[in-house]
């Protein structure tokens, strides 16, 4: 097996949320209750 483990610190969070409900059009803000259904990590190595 050839692999490495590197622990990278999390230094930023970028939430992605819609500005309004697709069903009723009601405005959504950062204070609106929400729940994450999936997530993805993306790292740009240069």
C-alpha cells in the first residue's frame, strides 16, 4: 500500500445556500434553520 496521511487545518468555511425557497419563493437567510445533506472537500494543490 502506498499512501500518505496529511492533516490540513481548516482555515475557511464557505456555505452555499439558496436565497429563496424553490417551492414557495420565501426568502432564506443565514438565520433560517437548515440541515446539510451532503458535503464535498476540494483542495487545490499547486
